[in-house]
C-alpha cells in the first residue's frame, strides 16, 4: 500500500533527489523545496532521474518549488540541505509546515536540530541519522552509493514518518539515544570527509595511504574524546575501527565533502570538524588535528559560506 501522506523534502542535492525518487516510486506525492535554479528547472522538466549501478536511468515525477508558500500545510518534511543552509530551511519551514507537522533532520554535523527547533519549536522537530549514500551526477540526476540505515530518535509524532520511509524502501530503526548516534556519525565524517576532500580521493583510498590512514585515526580519536567528555556514548567501542570499516564498505564512494569541493561549493566543515573543535574548547579537550583539517578545508573554499 503506497504512502498516502504527501512528503516535503528540503533540498535538491544528492540525498534529497534520492529520497524524492524513492518516495515517488512508492506512490507518494513529493515536493522538493530548494534554491538551486538549475536543479529545480531540471526536476520540473524531467523529474528526478535515478541512475542504477548498470547505468540504467529512470525518471520519477516530483514537484519542485522555490517558494515555501507553494507547499503550505505540509505535515511531513525531510530536511536534507547542507548544514550551512539549515537557517534558511528553518525559516522556510516556519512558513509552510503545518501546526501539527513534523520536520525530520537527517543532516550531517551538529547544530541542525537546534536551528530548526528555534524556528519551529521542539515538538515539531525530530532527529535522525542515516548512512544512506548518493552521488549527484548533475542537476536532478543521482546515483545511489550504497544502502544504509535510517535511525530515528523517539518522538511523539514519528510513527507516520517511519511508515512512509519503510514503504519508500528504506531500512528504519528507532533509538532512545539519537545524540549518541549523531556523534557516532560525526566522528566518522570528521575522519573521512575532510581528508578525502583535501586529497581528492575516494573513501577506500584512505586505507591504502599510510599517512592518510594515520590522520583519519587521529581525527577519530580526538572527536571520540570530546564525545566522552560530555558523557555521550558512541554506538561502537573503537572509533578507529569504525572509521576503517566505513571506509572499506564505501570504498568507491566520493564523500559529500569531496563532491562539494569538486563543485567549488561551500562545505559542511564548520558543522563537522569546526563543531568538534568548539565542543572540545568547551569541555577542555584538545583537538589540534580537527582544527588543522577545519582550517585547511576552509582555505579551499572559493565561495564564502552564506
């Protein structure tokens, strides 16, 4: 039985397009709310195009808009924009999310839930973590980059969202400790994303370069120490092993940060290594490796983060 509840997705990037295609394929009415003119126009003209591992392409009908008033009354929203775009997304949702609606953030980095809650209130925001991957091949055109799990924090209004995601073909789990999962992903992102972006390599090549592998391990150890100082329990016992396991399982993938750098777009480094550094300062944990990666990636950005 297809999901009858329409879904609003904020963003027009890789994950936003992947989720839109999956929901559309399951029969749900999908609206993408974004600001990228080329992406919006391509989706309006051709739908979201999903390319499989064999190069076969299929288009899925999706509504694409840039005005939040065009999707007023939305009851379910997935926030899949970059972390530096969350403030704008929160303002848009304040216009279009129903009073009894729920916005679910599945974004990278820290601070996204807080920004959404400030605009919408805690009762209308849910936190989730996903290991689903995707590569954007062009405006409105995406290739899946490995199946993963979506883990959601418990919330009074989360059940309809869970049902919709499962019908759309995603593996969904619930947890009473989403903060631990969020930091678990943050540690891995900090260790993989900036190094692959700086070196211009796929995830798996980290394991083939001894110096890069050492750097990833050092980054993970620092981030894990910051989490421990706050009493946060990571979802794995060994952060170094967790990083290497993800790099091995996603060996052919280009990290989202590498994709951003190659497109000369702003990165999420502030919400990843930058957030770890700031939390380390607050809790008295030195983070020199994360700070260095933070500054190096920021120095690569040709565009100023809005």
